[in-house]
């Protein structure tokens, strides 16, 4: 009984139980962290770039 349960995890792990649709789904799920990291960095970069980082220098120069 235990071997049957452990052997049933292998197709789930490799994505072979559902054919091509399952592999495509696994591809998108696998790429999601990369896409979220890149978009998060881009959002942070635009927010960081827009801030006035040196307000004291701006007052002295004007």
C-alpha cells in the first residue's frame, strides 16, 4: 500500500499525468516567481527614482 502511494507521486512530480496541458501549466507556475520578482523590482525602481533623495541640497542650490 505504501509503495503504491509513493509511486503515485512520481507522475505528479514530473507533470506527466495530464499530458501537455499540465506541463504548460507547470511552466507558467514555475515562471511566476521570476515574473513577480522582475515586476516588483521595476515598480520599486520607478518609485525610488521619483523620490527626492536630497531635499537639503535642493534647498541650498535654489
